[in-house]
């Protein structure tokens, strides 16, 4: 083995060890934010037999997102098969993927410019830069980027080494991990045209159209918002220069990174950023003879295109550190190229100092991702003028049963100007449930101001005051609804059904607190609504509160003795408790109710399929 080979192995080993050391504390973190919906409460990933479904399923949380990333869900299914619900295992996979990306980035830069030291410095800067931290820490939000980056870099490395078919295969996996990799052929062009000084032959890239067309075809079947270009809005594109400048500044100065960015530039700021982008383009032109600098700028800019609002983002914020993971490689390459022009000792001192600062920030920021309380507390500090952090922090406390901080943060969220009708209405029920009618009324009246044509706030206020014994106020709100010519009983019945169905969806996803709030609302509207009683019984059974579940099922049967679903669920519940005689008795009643329903050739009221006790 030659000395140069030993040096390469040493550098690869050092990159592996330093990255593992700096991000090793991510293994003690739990699940946060979207991790709960996408990983913890997602039955789809609980069996590898569902893998084919991932390629016909949209990346959803509560509604359509327009994202299609099946390989990401495949990786979660594999993780679940290995680690079950242990978050440390999922974080370990993220860490391993980041290390692989770092090593591949080193190999790619070395292959591009034949400068091993520069490649080492670029990979080291990229590995430890704090902007990469969010991608490593955030399971649901970072895994797709890590997978896509890993296979995109592998594809590029194979392309550089003239291994076309393996490069094509890696490219395919990359685009099915995240759509960012669709831009990889642009990097191929930059390499061929700029570094190789070769003529561009489109036939060379024709093979890459095959996986792209397959991706777009499958995506069109899986995704509700199949045409992501349809959302492009010229008026919103003015945000692009601002976002480019903000990302560049964050890379230069990573001391002010946030978990949530409030992006609201004024016209003057937007124009100034446009000038700055123009100056950046001019600088790139002036230094066009320096291949590393020109290539790094092109890389930086190309991979920012999907996240600078040219194509509107379906996300909580227009800006996030994980969006810049690909572009960060371009920045790291450019910074390494600058450092490489400094003499040896000064360059080494600069790299050590920069990496020490990066590592310090990384270790401290990793604790932010420890759990929902830590994470959302940071979010309220990073974006104090928006409702999102306070709303999520309030719900996190509520799910833990800590009511006082929960309602305090929800009240703050409701005071923010960007709060929507949906969240105000939801919070009002929590306040009502926790015997805070004044706060509930405040939220409902603000909700009405946002949607004056929606009768729900007045209906809820009517019910709340009726049940609190305040007849005068209840009649006042009833009159306001009736003045609109609406039939109150019909609206309440429809709303009760809607609440139960939405709650059953949450129950199927094991989002128990969300389901409970909706079932509770339904029972406040109609305490004798049998499906809501059965739903609440199923919820209590899943929570392990068998006594309360039995009470709800019996309440349903007191109203509808022939309800097959209630008898069937009771039978299952009694079996789980070892009460076999009672279980057999309930199963007999279930069979009798089913037989009577069949004889009538119709549905027994309240017997539609319910969530079974487990």
C-alpha cells in the first residue's frame, strides 16, 4: 500500500470518526414534530409487506403535500423491522447516511479536481457545518434528503468514472427518495462542458430520461397535486433573491440558525437582495477561470432552485436549514477552494478553528431536538410572532396531561395574527373541555371574525352556554344562527357525523389525544349519539382504560340494545380481560343483532364499522 493510499484511508477514517463524534448525541433524541405522524403513528411502515404501496402513495401528514418519496418510506419500514419503535435506531440510520454522504462528497470532489487535500477540507466543512444539523436530527424531514444526497453523489461518482448503468441505477434511487435529485443531470452538464471542456451531446443523457419518466408517471398516479409546476406564481418568485441571500448568509454565519424562520421581507429588502444576487453572479463571472469556484457557485445555486419559492413550497415555513443540505456542498467546496489558496499552516489553522466552532454549535443545537417540549420551546423563541410554535407547544403539553402550560401556550397562539380559523376552532373545544368558557368564547369570536359566513362558532357558543346554564347568552347565539335562515338541528347532526369520522381517522393513526377531542366535541353536541359513544369506547380500550371503555359501550347499548358493533367490541374487550363467559354472551348478542339486521336488509342504526378494541 502506497503512502498516498494510506493518507486517503486516514482521511476517510478521520471524516467518519469526527462526524460520528459530533453527531453521536443525536442517538439520545426522541421523536419530534412530524416524526409522530410519519413514523410513530404510521401503520403503513410497520410491515415490509407494504413496500409496494409506498410507490403508489403520496407523502402525506394530514393532507395532500404534493410530495412523492417512496424510498424514504421504504427506509422507515426497514428501520421499523430492525428497531421497532426505538428512536435511537432511526437516528442511527440518519447518522450513518450523513457519514456516507460526507465520504461520497469527499470522493466526488477528489475525482472532479484531483486535489485530495481540497476534497478532504470540503468534506470536513460540509460534515460539521451547523446547517447540516437539522437534516441529521430531523427524522421525518431529513431522511428523504439524506437518502437522495447519498444516492445522487454515488451516481455522480459513478458517472465521473464512466460507469453509466450503475450511475443510472443510483440516480433512480435518488429521485425516488426526493425530487432534488432531478437536478443532478445539470451537474453532469456542468462537469462535461466546464471541467472536461467537452461538447454537450444530448444523447449521452438520454438514458436518464427513462427513470425520470417512470418517476413522473408513478407520481402522477400517487399524488393529488400531480403537476407541481401548476403552482408557479410569477408574483411569488420575487421571494427567490431574498431566500438565496438568506441561505448564503446562514452558511457564512451559522450562529443565528433557527428551527423555524419567519420569512417576511419588505419590498426594499427584496430589491437589495436582488442586487446582491446580481453581484454574486458578477463575481462568479469574474472568477470563471477558477474551475473550483465556478463549479461550487453553480452547485450552490442549482440546488437552491427548488426551495426559493419559484415552485411554491407546501410547508410551514418558506425557509429551513434542511432545504439547503445539497447547496451546502457547493458552499463547502467554494470555501475549501479559498482555503486551499492559503499557505499550509495558515490553512490548517483556519480549518481547525472553523471546524471547532461548527462542532460547538452542532453539539449544542442537537439538544433542541431531544423531545417535542424542547423543540417547540425553541420554535417559540425563533419565531415569536407566529402561532405555530406556541400552538405545537401547547398541544405537546396537553398530550402529556400538563394542562396549565398547555392552555397558556394555546392562548398565546390564538393571539397571533397568523392564526387560522381551523386552529382557533380546535383550541376553543380544548378550553371548553378544560372549563375555561371565557377563553373558549374569545377564540370562537375571533374564528367568526376570520370566517363570518361560517355558523359553527355561534353554534358552539350556543351549546356551551346552554350546557353551562347561561340561557340568555345561548338564546342570543341561537338567534344569530337563525337570522341566517339556517336549520340548527340539521347542521348539528351533520357536524356530529363529521366529527366522528375525523376522529376515527385519527384513531386509526393512533393519534389518541386528537381523536379524543373530536369525539368529545361530538358528544357535547349529542350525548346520545351512539357511534360517538362506541368510538370513545374504542379509544379508551386502545389507551388501556378498559373500565371506561366498557362504560361507553354500555351507554351505547342502553340507547340502542341491538347495536352489533357495541356488542362485538364488548366481546373483544372481555376476552382481553379474561372474562370469557361475558365475552361469549356478548358474541351471542352480536350474532343476534347481525342476523336481525340481515333480515331487515338494512343497516342497524349506529352499527357502521367502528375501531375495534385491541
